[in-house]
């Protein structure tokens, strides 16, 4: 019984997920949950880690535990000069983004901004007005994205 109690307290998780989880609005509740209900401790920017996968991915490591204010260890993709960094969870919480490439320059920008924020867009969210919360067989809107991760499809 002592071992099971010990193991129960040391539950670690690691998930490889699309990197859009770090910044896209639809994943805001997941980011908030990870910051408030787990101890997120490591993020790895994987690029495209598997053959045939064109989406950029990240690996999130967290522990089933009370969140700490310890900085998150971020490992950058291979072609980035500074490959490892420690990012404050306060930055993640402030913007509700997992800002992977946060460094002294970025922190200086947000701390000394005349407007109190820094904004940038890569990709985009699907507009809320066309997202349905009810299941239906009829699609009223077709929302198109382009890019290397979008494959040719046929509507039937």
C-alpha cells in the first residue's frame, strides 16, 4: 500500500499535440486548466516529429500536482539558435498563451510597452459565429484554410 500511495503522488503525463494548443483561442480553456490544475514543467517544440505529419507539434509534460511558480523549461526546435529556455508561468498566465520563444528581449517589450501588451498572429481561429455547439448533418458554412498542413479533400 505504501508504494501505491507513493506512485499516486508521482503521476507524470506527456502528450504530443499540435502546437496550435499553445496559442489558438479555442484551446484557451485547456491552457488555463494546465496552468491552474497541474504542474506544467516542460514544453518541447517538436516541429513535425513523424514522417507524413505536416502539422507542427509540441510535447507538453506536466505532473498531477498543485501548480508551482517554477519556470517552464522550453526546448526549441532544432534550427533555433537558443535551443533551451526557462519561461515564467506568470507570462503564460498573463497572456493565456504558451509563449515558447520568450526571452529577455520579449520580457523587456511586454514590461515597457506603451500599451501594456504585445500581439502577434500566426494562423487564425475559426470565427465563433460559424462554430455550432449542436450536432447537425447540414453544413451552412464552409471555412477554408490554406497551407502546407491542409491536404486536398473532396466533398461528397
